[in-house]
C-alpha cells in the first residue's frame, strides 16, 4: 500500500469521527495530522515547509506582509484553521522556528501583535471573518489582517497542491 493510499484510507476512516485532532504515524515514520474545524471537512495539516514557503511568497517589500503588525492575519489563520497553537506567543514562536524564517524581511514578533486577539475579531475563527463587520476603531487593522490571511491561505493552498 502506498503512502498516498494510506493517507486516503485514514481520511475515510476519520471522516465521520468527532475528534479534535488525530496524529497518525505512517510507515515512513512521518506524522500526519488530521483535525476538525466546525463546518470544515477534515484535511491534512500543512507541513512546516509548506507554511514557510507560503509565508515567503507574501513577505517583503511591495508584498502584502510588509510590516510587523500584519502578521496577525497569518497567526490567526494558522491557529484557527490549521490547528496551530491558539496562544499568539506560542504561534509566533513556532513560526520563528520554521525553515528559512531568517530570510524574511518582516519577522513575526509577539510584542507587535499581542493586543489584537483581544479585539472582537481576534476571538472568532478566520473562517468567519468574511461575515464580520468591524467597528470604526477596528476597521483599518481588521481589513489589513483579513487580506493578509486570505493571501496566505491562497499561497498555502498552492503549496499543498504541489
């Protein structure tokens, strides 16, 4: 049985279970994480390399992730959609251990985004951000974070298809 066949078998077995996250060790020794999000189908969690490449594609001068505060869009996406740590500091620490992180022009710094989870939009999943209507005070930051999160999501999907 090939690795791909094993992964498809695990997906079908887990399809109707009600668990938050399952870690499966496949024959090669690699760990594949499956998780459940409300309203979403279970899928394989992206690898650190895929996440790193997706970040690299949007991080830098003239790109959408072009300042320290905008990292909140990526952090919130990873924590609410990919099963990454829900605490911003822990998520930033994991991001800063990704391969190639030292090459990014804008690093993920907890001190620059720590206040945003307390805003109302920071307490709802990224998947609900399209329906969220920010107030006048939140508007500028929220739309920047949402746009960064969307750009990251698009790049991550491209990386996961390769």
